[in-house]
């Protein structure tokens, strides 16, 4: 609301100022009093972080709920062991250090995948972009030095000590309140402008969207155990109405929304990708289309950028590079749209998927497990996905909300080059909770299918190769389970003949998807034995540890398919292209229907996604007059075949209930 409106309970919430601070509410103090008398740096008392929030709030005269709400939106109160986020943000308050962000960002270059994935034209390779200098980076990733100046604490302490980090965040909030000419009020409703300023966003829409999210957290309340075992709670304040007029003095730019297609609940900016011809019949960096009139939009593909925000924007504006529809910034959840939804971006390495999907690039790095994504970005991404799903009738499940690492190679030769982002550290469980579709049991203990669902924070399988090949990655929560050839942790991992035609074993490499199932993916059960469950996976039986005391999957109900009666095996495809007869009477060359090197064998079952006719979007030229969609009569089923989805002909299989 505007003006000086307060919630009905604002007077009751006001606290008396005492000795440079205010009396903290009993709801926040009582958990602190029950904490143990002492704790080591490695194992702090479970109430130590809550006590740090209370102390910092009192010291800097910031309402405790505001400090807790801001921290939750930044980090969900996690400290990440002192490791920085994708934008160089440290600790529960995500205090950012530009130099650290730049030092840890890898130089972005092409990795071998053809993002178009279309055999009708030459492969499109990516380009390279230079990382910006520290002096060029914006204020949003330089807040740690400001916190150091305000608190007098060393930079290193602000990075490594959660308590110091919280103090730094409180100091920044108080300074922002003063800069806006506002008193250090005890009423959380008065701090809307300071919260918006804390986001460090450079435009009004992003700053106020950020503040709105913080106040949503405060109204709803939160409670969780952090990654370091800290129990932190924020009591709900459902009647709180912030004074949004206090953001009037921010003096930020107005972002150019232009023709951006976003829900009203996010801050969205139009930064167009170029549609440009540059000689010898080549052009970039996307294709004009007429979706959904010409083709349905059936998928949303989640990527990470493998680059900083500034580099990401440089890349997508390069006509010789590739494209995606949206980029999402980690520090504050800001969204930029680059390609209209009616058009086809070059992002997933599979032309069939590209032509029927929307690509979302999230600022981040797959091989940096502690380069964590902020809650702000998870939330704006979820709202964008909900908007897109509703607009195009896309089911909100893991058959339709894919990671780039779930998109199949189009043909055998493409399998090894397919990208593996966002990888095992993307929190699919939390993401789908924000989407309003948490992964819960839908069947009893003897069901014919399971949904993969380990407890993210406590599930920490070993991965290697984040920094150097063969070296262990830092321990970190993961949403993926590893798959073995037998019900034992020392049994070999299952093989992926597409990734390793020579029959070598899969590995624990962070980029090796050959023996990995991710949260939300559904598989048919092949066998259960003690604490182990076997699923059908890439034409073989694959085992994962699934004890009742700490399950890594929940039972599910749904449609399964198996080879039709009398068929010993069924071919599997990376794209659902039309039969040759569908091209008759057109000038469009017939596209090969090339099976992948896998087989769906008799007696095996796989979870069904969509059923759809074969389809191909012919668009090899800058001139769109010859573009055409070829649609066949033969239907395909999408299935969860391995870590990636695949397609089988409907005529080759029969469908069963799980």
C-alpha cells in the first residue's frame, strides 16, 4: 500500500528502544536461551546463528524480522562453509565481493555441443567473451567492502564468520534506512525502502520485487535447519503491510520492459538477441517462428550460464553466438528476456526440443558446488515457469520441466557432446516446492514406479572433477542418486553405451550423467531388495540405495510402457521426427529417423510422458518464406529412459498402468 498505511498489528509490534537497540521479541529470544553453553567453530551450537541475528538486530536497530527475512531470501540462512555464491556473495547475508566473483569465474568458451541440433544446416558453435574487469562490475557485487567500512570488521571475517556476516548485513540495512532519510523504526513496515536498497539492484522494478519477496517471507514465517546444523526460525506476521511508498527515494533507473513476456510478479527487462545475417548464408542467433500457432510449446529447459551476468548478456547479444529466451540473475532474481516466445532459440542442442521449448539460463557454474544459487533467483524463476506453464498448458512435472542435462542427443554422434547443466547441485525439490508441485508419494509401497527424491541438504554423494579431473568436489547437498549394477555401494556403476561405446564403466565425475537419476524424475521399478530399489534405466536394471529410514525416492503411480507383444526390443530415438511420407508434396528434405544406440528390451518398463505426432520445423535460412512445419501421422511417446528423456514409436509399444 501507499502512504503511511500500517498493518492492524503494527502498534503491538513496536518495541521500546533500549541502550542502542530494542527489546527483541520473546519468540526470537527463547530459542537462543535453550542453546548449548558453548560450541566450536566446526560445530556451533544450534542456536548460535539465531542469537547472532538477534544481537545484530539490536546493535544496528533493525527489526529482527526484517534482518531474518532479507537473509532468508539471500541464502535461506545457509553459510555454505564460507564459500561464495555464483556472484561472489558470502554468508547468510550474501555480502558480495566483486574481486572474488571474478577470480572464480571460468573463461566461457564453446564446449562442443551444437546448440541448434539440426542436421539440415551446418553446426553452430559458440563464441567466446572476455570477462569484465573488477572496476566494471556493478555495486550489486561489491557490498562486502561497504559492510567492512560500516562495521570495522575485516573482509576475511565477514566472509568466514556467519555472526560477523549477519552484523555486516544489519549495518547495510541500517545505513540504507538512513540514506533514505528514514528513522530506525522498530516497525518492520517502515523498512520497505531499505530492503529494496539492500538488493543492490540498479532498477526500481527489481528492487521492489525483491522487497516484496522479503515481506512475503516475513508474513508467511519460516523455520529450517541450515547447512551447518543451525535451527533458525522467523515467526509468521500475516497482517504485516509494508509501506511501499518508502521506496520512492531509491533513485534507480526504470528498466526497459519493452515487449518482454513475463508475469507481473517479477522484474523483467527486454535485452533482445540479434536476428542478423552475416554472410555466406549464415545468420544468428535464433529463428523466427509463429508459436504456438505453428507448433506447441511443450517444454521448459533449465540451464545454468557457466558465466557471469555481464558475460552472459554479451554472449546472447552476439549474432554469431547462440540464444535462449530468458536469463536470470543470481544476486536479486532479475530477469532479462532476449527472444520472443513465438520464436525458436538455439539453446538445448536438440532441434526437436528447441522448436518446442523455452530456454531459461540461470547465472551459475555447474562444477562449483558451493557457487550457490540465491533464494531470490529460485523464486523468480519459479514464478516465470508457472506463468509459462499456465500460458501454454505445459504440465508442471519433470517430463516437461527439463534440465539441459535431461535433453537427449539427436543422433548417436551427438550424445557425448551434450551439455550437463544445471547438474547435480540444482535443488529440484525446492524448485518444485516453489512451483507448488512438491514431490510426494502418490502410491503405496508396492507401486510400479518411483519418483527420485533424496533429502537435498543431507544427501551428499561424492563427485569428482569440479576443479581437477579425479579430485573430489567439495561435499555438498545434491538432488541426484547414483545407480549401480547390483544392490551394493561397491558394485560397479551402470554403463551408458552412448557416452562410452567401448563399454567402459560410468564414473563419479560431476559431468558424467551415465549412472545418475535426478530429483523428480520417475522410473519404473524393476525389483526391490532390502534397502535397495532397482529401476529400468538405459535398457538395464539399475540399483540405488533407498532405505526406509532415509528414503531417496517416493512411490508413484502413472502410465508405463513396454514393447508390444512379440517384440524382443524396441528402438529408442533422441527426437520425434515424422515418417518419410509426411514430406510428400513439399520441398522439405526428408529428415532421417535415426535410432540411438540403446534398446528398450522385452519385459522392461518405462514411465510415459507425452504422446505426440512426429514433427519437424524446417528453418535453415534467414529468409523465413520457406520455413515450414512438417507433421506426421505416426505418434511417439516420450519416456524417462536414462538421465535424459527419449522417444519411442507408439506403434512399437503398449501402455500399462503402474
